[in-house]
């Protein structure tokens, strides 16, 4: 895990090394300050030697200033190194996710990925800052303070030899019971993020169905789940304070008791006792800091594991060496294709054999779950076939450069997604270099130009996140226009006109035929009217191709197709 995470340090490696050096210098100076103060008391104040006090007082002042500078430098370098490391790690994680195939994305929920990019990285950042500063300071201070305590008085220092192991056992026990709970906390955070995400995205539906109370209960339950586990974890970890206070008070009591007796006996001096008090505080608070460090590291370990889980999940679809960089035409062929999702017991597609000529219009119909969307998603390699071959332009899709393949295969998914920005900016996702004329032409084919011009700002109209300020039908037409700007050899419309009225849909189909005659067009639809003019219609059932033919042929010979057609005709007549 650590090796994977530390790759993101990169240009902040120097700052990460400087921070421990500054810390070591700070500790080295601080460790002599109590010793020097004791000498000033015993050899200066107690003997009324003013020159001694002034001389060593100035040395003490200089040491304090240098220690302050070293401490400030350590804080600055640690803060910048931690922030830079987190920035790099966030970039690395985000960029890695961009290379994921649909198979990779299926392994992680959207809410979980958001948690990993935010909360988890923040925890790792805090741990890293602590690791290069406090995790250096605490053990150095502990070791050197014990050494100096024995140097001052080995008999009194034995108190620490007893108390420190006892405190260590208590702290380790607390960590043992508290650490597993943090993993549970982050899973609860995933649940909370999912609830919030769903509510925000579907807030209009929530209000339409007056389900605010139910949503509030879901949020309350998710939030309560975090509170319950986190409270339990904090209850356990909060025992650090009382344990620490008990040991500190015990050490002070023992030092005072035995130290006073030794002073009275003439074997010990007041200044030395003051030094021992200081070293006692340094030793015990170093132990406390170590406990806090281990707590933070335990918390961040769970976060680090979640981040590394994503970083180590290699994309299932990648470019091959010497990949093909041109697509000859829009012909498609499926050869004995089977497909199964990860961990699925049954295949989604079985024994698919299909030939589509370049420039053909193909319709696909079938029940929900029949594998229609999965079938077309294999053409641009959003998924790879479990068995068999998918051919585009006479070549296996696995042999193409991914960018080349996907630039030539435009796909409009079932869910129309628009991004924050203007309409023109959204459309230019299809072609960043598209001229205004090309944007307008694509919009006209998709029957979007008319409603866009009704907006005050036209193509400069700002689209809200998720496209919430345009209707479902308008979103679909804009996403079709966006796909057209790619000027693809293959255009796939996956139920992409379901929110569009039949008249407008007819105009879209007509525009596609007239303006893109050489483009292979695949239309998935639940409405037969949307595909009845297709050159070939594919009927799918339970992951298999049940029949292929024209509309008239299928009406005559395919019972399933005929029943759908007659039902939809009857429903249309009634309306």
C-alpha cells in the first residue's frame, strides 16, 4: 500500500525530506533546554552568580529562537509537502478512473469513488503530514528525553522505565479495539454519500411524489449509522486522555516524593529536579503523541487501502501495441460472441452471430434485460466479449487504438447526460474544433436548433449540472447532436428518443438518412414505429438473437414481434 501511495509524492520529495531534518534539529535543541535550565538554577541562581545566569541565559534564548525557527520550518515544509502529495494523489486517482472500462466502473459505486477522492484522500494527507513531522518528533523526543533523564539521575529515571511500558500497553490495547471500527465508518460514509447523491439528482421526483419525509428518514438512518460507529470508536479512543493523565500525575507524584527526599538528603539539587519534571513531561507527552499518531495512521490506513484498491484496479480494456489507427468503414460483425458480467452466474449474451453492412440502418428490439444495450456497448469496446470476436471495418475491435475506435463510433446512451456549461460547449464534446456552422447543422439534424434559438442566449445558454434546466426530450436531442458532431462511421442510439414525440423522432430519423447516408445507424427502441423503416430489425430475447428481418417479414413470421406491434398499434388507436 505505502509504495503505491508514495508514488504520488514526486516533486514534493525534497520538502518531505527537509521536514524531518528540521524536526530533528528542533528536538536536538529542545532536549538540552531543560538540562541548561537546571544548570542555570543550580549554578547560577542558587549561587547568586549573575554572570553565569546572563551568559547561559543568552545561550538559552538563542537556542529557543533557533528551535522556534526549526519548528516553523518543519511545519511549513510538512504542510506544503502534505498538500502537494494530496493534490498529486487526487489527480492520480481521478486520471486512473478516467481510463476505466465499464467493467472496472461496475466494481465501485459512484458514491464510493467520491468518498475516496475526498474524505479518504484528506485522511491520508493528514497522516502523511503527521508522518513526516510528528512521527519523527515524538520518537526522537521520547528516546533523547529518557537518555537525558538517566543522565540527570539514573535512580529517578527508573520511574519512567516502569511507567512508560505500562502506558504503552494501555495505548496499544485501546488501538487494538478502536482501529477496526474506522473501516466500518468509511463504508457508512459510502452509504451516506449514495443517499445524498440520489436525493440531489432526483430532487424533482422526490417533490413530485411528496417523498421528502421518506428521504429524510433514509438520510437520518445513514447519518445515524455513521454516528453510532464513530461514537463507539471515539469512546474507545477517548481512553487515551485519562490513561495519559493518570501516568503523568503518577510520574509527577513519584518524582516530587523521591526527588524531595533526595534534595533533603543532599544527593540531589533543585535545578536537577526541575529538569526531571521537564523530561517527564517530554517523555509522557511523546507517548501521547505516539498514540495520536497511531490513531491517525489507523484511520488513514483504512482510507489508504480504499484508495490503493482503485489505483491497483487495472483497466480491463487497453490499447495493444501497433494498434490500428484508421477505421475503413462502418461494417460490423459479431462472431460467436458471449458475454458475462464479472461474478455473474449466467451470460448476458449467448452465441451472437451478426453481420451489418456499412451504411445500413439497423433496429434492435426486445424485452428489458434481453441484452440490447450490452450488445451495442461492445462495438466501441465499452465492454469486451468474454468469448468470440467483435469486428468493425473488417478488424477485431481489440486491435484498434481506443481513441480511434471511439471517435468513429458515436453512442448516445439511454441516460442523457449534459455537463455544466453552455449548449455550444456541451455539443463540442463531439468535436472540440467544430465551427458554429457545424454545431448548428448537427443541432438541426437532431431537431434541437428550433428550441435552442428560443432561449434568450441561444447556443450560449448555460446548462445546469445534469441538464436540469432543459426537458428530457431536449436533453436527448442535444446528446444526439453532440454525437453527430463526431461525424462517426457508426452511430448508436440506445433508446435515445424515448422522451421525444413521434413526429419529432420521425424528423430525426429522416435527417439521419439524408445527411448521413454512409454512416451505419443502430437504433435501439421499445417503439416499433421508431425502427420499422430500418433495413434490418434484430429481435432479442434472453441474451440471444431470436430473429432478424425487415418489419414486414417479422410481422409475418415472428410471434413476439407481431404481438408487440399489434399491442402498440391498438394502444395508438385508443389514444
